[in-house]
């Protein structure tokens, strides 16, 4: 298996579809339903290379998770975080990027969009 990616989304269909895409690109996938589960998982898997993160979720939303993650000394710049969300406003995008997100994908997405963002971030994957 390749590097670890965490898929964080409260929608099961998104976790499954995005997880399938990421596995097809050679990643080992860890799935979480909300930001709190992701916070617990990042301590169990400190070697996660990439987090694909939804914004709107119960318990802890993606933005709050992002802020808490980047406050952790060991995670100020890694793992890479890609927001994958329906939150399409420019102010929201800028808020996420200025708070430590590395890229932003708006739903719906497909494998070509995922690959182009990974290319922009310099993340290697299997073609």
C-alpha cells in the first residue's frame, strides 16, 4: 500500500466514492465521519500524508478541525489538507486557505479533478 490519506466527510457516499478514487491512485485510505473522529485518527496515524476534508459536518466541522490540526506543533504544515466541499463562496475559500488548507475542491468532483489537485500539490500517485 502507498501513503495514507484520510477522507473526512459525514456523507457515506462521499467517503465511499472518494475512498475508491484514492485507493485506485495507490493510497491507503482512512475514513472518518466528522472532525472529531479525524482528530482522534490523526493521533493514531501521524504518518497521514493527505487529508481530504469536508467543511459541513456534525460534532466538529472541517474548518474547526483544520484550525485545531494546524495549531498542533507537529502538524503546522503537514499533512496536506484539501477541502472537498459544497462551500463555494470566495470568502469561505480564502478563510480555509488562510487557515492552513493547501487546496480546495468543490463538489461534485471526479478523478480528473482529484488528480489535477494532487499534481498541483506535488503529491505522487499511481496512474
